[in-house]
C-alpha cells in the first residue's frame, strides 16, 4: 500500500523510539529475539480476567466461525462500564463462548502441535474465538491433561509475529500489560509511546490491577521504574496516571447518563472556570504553567473534560489539541494529546495508533498486535468503525495488506469483517 493511499493523521502519534519492521513474507515469519516476546507468566493468577465474566456469551458456533459482534444489553454492560470508567456501550470482537470446553480446546491444541510440523489453523481457531478468561482455563487444563506447559509448547512450535500474537492472546490481560510496560523500560532507551498508550488510556481499576501485577511479577513497583526511566513533566504525568485517582462515575451516575445524557454529570460552571485556567496557563501568557494542565487533565472525569474542552474553544478560539501542540513538545505533548483524545473518543485514539503502525513503508508489528489483542474484548468493534470513517478503508483491509501467512489469518480472525 502506497504512502499516497495512507495520508498522515493530524494526530500522528508514532514515536521514533518504536521500531518498525518490513511487512514482507520472510520478515513476518522470521523469529524475533526472545526478549521481544511475552514471557510465560511465572505464576498463574487465579482471578485472571474477572472482568470478562459479565460479557454476553457468543451464540454457539464451530471452532472457526460465528457472530463475534453481539452487542451487550445495557443492563448487562453496567459492570463493564464501571470497569472501563465510562458510561458508553463499547463493543469488542471477541466474547466468551457459550459452547466452550477447555478439554476440547486443549486437545485441539495438542493435536495441532503433535508429530512433524505444526498445524497453525486449529491454533488460530481456538485462540481467536474464545475470551481471555477461557484461554486461561485452557492453559490450566492443558497442563493437567498432558503434563506440559502450554505456553512453553507454543514457544517451541511457533515463530515470528505469529508467535508474538498467539502468546499475547494466551497471557492474562493484566499480566500482558504489565509485561509490556516492563519491556518498554528494559535495556537501553525507553519506548515512551508504549508507556503513554497503556497508562494514559486505562481506567482507575485497570491501573490498580496493572500496578499490583507488576510488583508481584517483577518484584519492584511500576512507579519506581517510571521514576527511574522518565523525566520532567512527562514523568509527572505518568506518575499521576499511576495513582488511579481520576474522577469516575458511580454506578448511579452511569445509569443516569444512559437515560438522561452526559449533561447530568457535568458542572458547566466548573468547565468554564477551568477552561479559563487552562488558557491563562498556556496561550494567555508567555511560557506554560504545566501544573495547571496536569491537575485538570488528571483529576476530572472524561465527560467533565469534554465540557472543559468545549468551553476552552469559546475562551481562546482554538481547539484544546492545538493548545497542547503549541504549549508542549515531545513526550509531554504526546501524553497530554492521549488524555485529550481518550476523553473525547477513546476508540479514535486506538484507531490512530493502528493506522500509524501500518502507514507508509514497514509495519510496527508489536503495536499492531498489542492494540488489536488488548482491545479485542473491550472496544475493537468501535475502533473498526472509527478507523473506516476516518481513513476511508476498513481496518481489516489495512491488516491484510500489511501482514502475511498465519499471522495475517490470526489478526484477520480477531478483527473480523
């Protein structure tokens, strides 16, 4: 796909610190260095992915088919909204299967890896058609049935980007986030866009779980690693996110938003007051009072921030993103842009991340895998809709143009048509 077909987004967030790889057949099948793949979780978390339990199951279907896009009823989705900190009904592309059998799935995987060679298609069918919590059941049952560790077996049988994507699917989601953050800060340099993507977009509950998991498995706190590996206001923004103390709606407030609209949880007076503070801290003076931006953007819930951003345009005549771009640079700019975009439309933020991972020559496969896998049970269907509207082509068509072989078939199965 040519650069001309893929015009850059004004919210281009691709970091030069993130590696890109050629999308040819040979490169996609080449085995990556071991440290770049999700490592087997040292200890299985007994409560892995409890948040998935309230998702509505898929209807029965075969191993490789079925409707993955069933929309949850609003009543059944309230607990999910609480988990993700918003009163919006997001839709994933993967849901728990009603006809799921951990024993059957484990046997399918064993048969696919037995004998000479590996039959990748059954692995794709199992991994892309059950939820993460169900995959964790498969991992446990596989070890009971065959006396072998499933993750280690997959590592020995698969290679390249296909292996990375399969391992990402079979790790507990919270552990995968914690592992990704750890790897982003390991070795020389720090992959700052990875830190931004994970820490500036997660809800309070998600951040708390990530911090607990990180300390358990890496024997140090995530905050200490952030303090050691970042600096300036970028460090302060990330540390602020780690506190998991942003205002979020109560269950009662979420129900009111669903029935009455967002206006019922917005303080218009505060929005105007804080919009004026942001203006006076940035465009309204020489220099920038970063503390004001940090305090407002790290404390207010997303509906309140939207109202503040609307009021900001009335005060200054400019969009808040223009102000952020004008007042900040580098990682600080990228971090505050992520907060603004997630407050306005979180699926659009991830649509941009996916677009930036595939535009131009080469593909940032780790970002492509991470976003598709991590959003598959949350809002990937919404991301797809935003992607097509914004970029004029489907996410599936981009993925199929930029990937190949089993890797392409796996991602295409998760994304869906």
